[in-house]
C-alpha cells in the first residue's frame, strides 16, 4: 500500500468522523434555534393578547359604561377583545391561534377541548409558581408548539359576572343565559390562555440550512482532498520517486544523474542533500578502487 493510499484512507476516516460529529452538532443546534424562534413568536403573540386585554380594560371599557347598563357588549370583555383581535390574524395565518380555554365559560366557543382541559388541570393541581407550560403537539395542519398560561380569578370584580346568575348583569344573562360561566371562586384557576404556533416553516428552514451547510462542508472536503493530494504528489511522492530511481541507477554504478536541489530546509530537501553526499562518496570510492 503506497503513501498516497495510506494518506487518503487516513484523511477519509478523519473527514468521515468530523462530518458525522459536525452534522450531529449542527443539526441539533439548528433544530434548537428553530424551536427557540417558534417560542419567541408564540411569546410575542401571548404578549399581544395581554396588551389587548389591558387596553380593553383601561381604554375601551370606561367609555362603554353607560351603554353596558342598557345592553351587554362582549367587546368590553378583555378575553373577548383579545380573542376577536387575534382571530383577525388567523384569516391570513390559520395555523396561528389564540384561545382563552375555560372549563366553564360564559361564551361556549371558549370551552376547553380535551387537551386544553388537561393543561388547565395541570395548572389547577400545580403550585402557584407554575406560570407557563410550553409543549408540542400534532394538529390537522401539522406540528405546532403551544404556550399556555393559567387564567386565575385574582380580581374580585370578576365574580360580579361569574359567581352566581343572580349577581350577574341582566343584560349578560339575556345574551348568554344562566347555564354557563358561573361558580367561579376567587384565586381559582378556571382556564388557560393558549397560543399555538406552527413549527413547520422554521423547521423546514432549519432543515434547508442544515442541508446547505453539509453540502458546503462536503464541497470543502473534496476541494481540500484534491489540493492535499496535489501537494502530496508534488512535495513528497515525486521527490521520493526520483530518489528511488536515482538510487537504483547508483546501485548499478551509474553516477550520471543530476543532484537533487538542496535549497530548502524541509525533510525532503535534507534527504536529497544526504543522498547527494552519499552519491558523491560512492563515486569517489569507486574511482579510488578503479585507480
């Protein structure tokens, strides 16, 4: 097995190991970054919902107090305002969703589904320090990430509409009836704010970046492989081959060969200089014998 073959085998195994390790690390990193990007989108959507809630309470509801005495306006309810506003986003981005999933809601569209009810149960059974749950699930439109935060009855004013039907505004009862949305208690977790964001696009982008990176890495290896082989041939294999041929001629008494260049200070140049001295010494010795 020649030097070139040994060198190429060693280079191939080193590259194969590096390619595998780099691929595994970069894949995990890109997937983690993709998930972090989705989490940021979900958190931004959640913060938007909270901002809409706050705006409704502080800026909208005070201007509707007089009308609320005559007719119940769902637009004055923070949860309704946040849901309706973010539903506008769903018209262009149906994979994005926001829901105030409640176990016993006034508006039945907010009733928690089975998996949302499980999240509410986690918040109800966990301690108050559990402020958020982040998870992933399969949906009809693909893989999605969700962020859930508990809806806790922390304001006694909420009980004016949700304690017992007798305490609720008549205008609200006319609109929603008295069968749902009651029995809430102070500091009780009654639901969860749930934001769902699709993961398909960021994951596809991460996969595309991974494929591009690995293809580029392979191209760099092929280029390096060719360059290193050319350098190996020019700097090592060809000089050694010439020395081998020269040694064969000297061994048969043929000293009519050119000396090797001694200008460099690398190992091949030193070997060439040593060979030149050996050839001259042998030539002188043969001349002395012939004399």
